[in-house]
C-alpha cells in the first residue's frame, strides 16, 4: 500500500482558487486525485485548475457559492458528470464579514457566518455521503481555525462558527463511521496568505507572533496542504472525528 497515493480518487475542494485552498487542491492532484477547484468566481477557479493541469495533474473548475444550496447541488451533480463519484471532500470556503466584539455584531452578519461556515458544510456533506457510502470509503476534511479553540476580542462570531465545525466533524464521524467515512477538521493558525496579510506584513505583529510560536516561523500553505493529503489518503485511514491544529505550537502554551 502506498500510504499517500490518491490515484483514481475524485476530490472536491471548496474555496480553492487561492491561498490555502489552492495549495490543498494542488497537493491532492500531485498525490494522484482528480480535483474540482471551486470558489465563487469562475475565472480564478479556471486559473487554479489550469495550473494543476500544467503541472501534470487532472483538474476542472466548477464555480459555486457555498451559501446557496442550489449551487452546491449543481457542484455535486457536475462533478459526478465530469469526474465520477466523489471520494474526497474538502470544505475550505468560509467568510468573516464582522471584525469586532460580539456585542456589536448584527443578526444578518451572524447568520451569514453560521450559514456559510457551518450549515453549508452540513448540506454538502449530506450531498456527497451516498457516493462514499456506496464505496464504503470516503474522507471529508473541514478547514476550521485555532479561533475555534481560543477566544478573541474581535473574531468571536467567526470563532463560534469554527468551534461548531469541529463539533460537526465529530458528530458526522460518529454517524458515518459505519460506512467507513472519515470526517476530520484541520485548524490552521497564522498562515502566509492574503487573508492573513495584515498580520505577517506588519513587522511588529510578526515579531509578536513569532515570539509565541515554538517553531519560530509563520506557517506556509504547504504546511496545511500536507496534513489534508494525509487525512484523505490511506495514511489517515484510522483517524476520524479529530481536529488537527496546525499552528507551529502556538496553542500548546
């Protein structure tokens, strides 16, 4: 058995046109999977898929707004038509429209966060479950965050959604283990992406971050992508219902 071989598998990665999601899609393709690159806008999706194909992988672009159930249904149906049954689902897409205390968030922003970051995952997981159950093999990986295990004065609602994702993974893992479907979360810390640019481009903030990071560096997208490949491959076949924190050791203190 080749522990990290995904040859013949079909993987859907939401939020994968840039940053961590794009690195995950590329790493899955490098391991042999046929990959669907998906995010809201078609052009960035096609650019990311083309880069995978140029590197020798197999990838198609299927744009989708994960907060819209009809678009998720189309994503799943089109994936089956173009690449076959879905073996791997990586739920990476997420939003954070509110930066500030929980006391200041309005109902609309809170509902958007919970629908996009939590309910959409439940919808999509249920849509792909029949493919995985039929094969008695499947892997779902949800991108959470260390915000789900640490309180924040300005990311409270986002953190609540990320903690909910961890609970969702545990419960789906419990319910679907009988089908040999594994469901796990990853929880990245500060990773060098555009999303976290304000943190790692500010020298004062960077020095403060490095001082509390045992490994002494900012995370890179490949640091996250490698863990997803492990969880999706035979190497992770006895891991389910877990949250793997990828933060250079920040949360161990």
